C-alpha cells in the first residue's frame, strides 16, 4: 500500500471516529448541526475570499453578486450554529438556502457548457438560429447535436474555414476538409495547410490528390521530396516518382556538402536511379566521414561497416563490425559495473 492510500484511509477512519463520537455525545441531531455548520463555514469563507478578490480587481458587478451569496451563506451558517436541535422549523430556511445554492451551481454548470450562447439563444433550436442568421450559435447547437455537417456549413458562412474543416473531419467528409486546406494555402501561402490537405486526401482515399498536395508542399519544404517519390511509387506512377527522386537527390547533395552524414542518402538515391558512379562516389565520401567520426566516437564503427558494405568491401566491413562489437561489449560491461550496489560482486 502506498503512502497516499494509507493517508486517505487514515483520514477516513479519523472522520468516522469523530462522527461516531459526536453521535455518542449528542446524537444524530448534533452530528447534523456540526456538518451543516462546517459546510456553511467553508462556503462562506470561500465566497468571502472571492468577493474580496473581485472587489480588489474593481469588478463591482460580480463583486456585488458574490457579496449577496456570501451574506446568504453566512445566514445559513448562523442558523446552523444557533439551532437548539428541538425546533425543526428553525432549519427550514437552511434547507431552502441549500436548494438555492444547488440550483445556482446547476445553472452555472449549464451556462458554462455553452459559453458562446446568449441566454435566449440557449432555448432556440439550431434551425431557428440559422434562420435568424446567428450562424455561430447555430454551429454550436449543431455540434452539440452531433450534426457536424451542418455545423461546417455554418462555419463556412461565418468564414471560419479552419473550424469548418474540423467539423467536416468530424463528419468524416475528409475531401471537403482537404479542399478547404488547399484553398487556405492559396490564400495564406502557409505550407502548413498543404501538409494538412495531404493528410485529409489520404484519409479520403484519394491518393492522387494526396500526392499532388505533398508535391506542392515539397516545392517549398524540399526534405519531403523523398516522401513524394515513395508515394508516387505506391501509386505506380514511375515517371513522377523518378522526377521526385531526382529532386530529392538534388536536395540531399546540397545538404551533404554541408553535413557529410547525408552522403549516405545521396548514395542510396543515386543507386535507385541507376547512377552507379555517383552512388560509389557518394558512398566513398560517406565512408570518409564515418571514419573521421569513429576516431572520436567508436559508435560510428557501425556506420563505417555499412559504408564498406555499400562499396562491396566485405572484409573491411567485417573488421569494422568487430570494432563496433568490441565497443558495445565495453559499454555493456561498464554499465553492469556501475549498476551494482555497494558490496555486490
């Protein structure tokens, strides 16, 4: 049993013992009086704090409302504390005060559940609100009813296109959401919308449109050309796939000139395109990069082995693998020794 659970059980036992002691000393009426008095005391202190805080913030309207609630709760505290436990009529106002606060709480929860709706609009149907031209309120009503398609239409009338796309997604009209994101890209020129359009075309099962959206995205974010190429390969469009691979090769070549680790990607793509001379040259540069890194970090012997395998030098690849395995063995042994507790052997 963890400490928190033990503390909770201990607290519960303490409460039961105290309650039993009160009943033994003064009966069930005294227990009721104590519960009511403590309850109203807690509510009154809480309301008093928030009333003071609200007045301090110079929010006079809400401060006045809270002050009224504080006075009512204080009156309930007074009645509970002064009850002589023989006159039940003395508690009738207390009951009505409890009913009042429960009703206020229920109303507050109901009101907060639809914060964007005015009081009158809460009692109108979504169709009525739509006819009145209150599209925002109608959209909220349609959402609550699960009619996301109509909610999307309302958002479109408002010009809230991202909200409309969200509603179309909820209605499983993914193609409509994709069209909205493509239109948003044309308007805003933000590549985020193209990425979203790509995802929704995929959900809609329209892989051709998904590929076109991703291709346009890659024109501005070139590290996605490889993804475009793979998608066109899945679609069986070899010509478009080759074009995308060529652009991916161009991108990785530029990156490799700044950061040598990308020569591996250059080699892989060049080999895929049948450009063996370029692939061999790229793998050689990747090997040189890995050998240099391995001087500082033996972990790179793994990649050295891969580079030799790309170049067809199996013996050297095996030697590099052995060095990597030796490095791994040392690391594992060191970890075992440091993980032992003092005194262990």
